[in-house]
């Protein structure tokens, strides 16, 4: 299992982009597309391979004037890793 300080990044198999037709961010991959909700997109936009998970949580909490996001972000990142979206 990854440590909580690891700096997640998008797998090379996926590309995150805004899709005007969907009015949402999507993950594109050779076999298709995953439409993301707003929270997922905000987390994935920050998974650049340079920002550690605690930094990503801090960025999100500041950007959205929220607190206590750590557990939700950790759970999403774990799920995204299992799906192969993040490495």
C-alpha cells in the first residue's frame, strides 16, 4: 500500500481534460472515457507527481474553504490507484 505522503500522478494511459460536450472533466484512455464529477476532477488536477497527498488535501481545503477532507481524498486516491488512474 502507498504511504500517505506519496506524490500521486496520473497514469500514462490516461489524459485528464475538459470536455465541452460533457460540460465536465473526463479521463480519456484508449478504450474510452470516464466522466468525472467535480470533486474527482479537482483531486486529479492536483495529482501531478510533485505534490504529496497532505499537500493536495491542504490545497483543496484552501481552495474550497473546507476542512476535514483528508479521509475523503485518501479514499478517492486509493480507489483511483486501484482503477489504474493514478500511480
